């Protein structure tokens, strides 16, 4: 029995799913970077907590792609800084800072960009192959 969807469509569907997942990942990373210096609004309160994207495999016409399953808070320790004059300082004078490392976030962003570009190349290659096949059929 023939496959109901041609393999090219599977490749493009898988790549499109991965593009969407990487786009979501880049949005989460950008949010982390934007909040890297955000402190609590109340003395002794918790600052922004880094968010982590969680991906899940999903099947598309017999091929496996990826999707963003959920976004989880990073449970690692907050950074602390002694600054008794800060409005968010606790009774000992320490301010909790977000658990965001901008260097790690920048590396994650670059990795997500490369994955996004790789999936764009898959789509472009599939289109080129389809065009060449149609050209051969016309001759």
C-alpha cells in the first residue's frame, strides 16, 4: 500500500515542526536574557526564574518531528549580592538575583539559530528537488 503522503511532504512537515519549536525556544531564551537583571518587587522576594523549554517527539505521517511540550522553571539556586540599600534586599542586606547566565543563554540562542537554519535548508532542498524533478518530467 503506498504512503498516503509523499516523502517530500513528510520532510517538509518535519522541518516545519522543528522550525516552530526552535522559534519558541528562541523566544524563551530572549525572555530569559531580557529578565537577567530583574529583581523581586518586595524585600526578600524571589526574582525572575530562568525558563527552560522542554521538547517532545511527535509523529507526522509516519515521520518523527519535534514540538515544544512545555516550559519549566529552572530550579537552580538564585545568585545573591550584598546590597543593603536595594529595595529587594532581605533582612541581612542580600538581594536575590535571577538564575540566568547570559553567556549560557547566548550560546543556547546560537544553537537554536543554527538548528532553525538547518531546518530551513531542509525545506529549500526539498523544494529544489521537487523543481528539478518537475523539470525532468517536462522534457
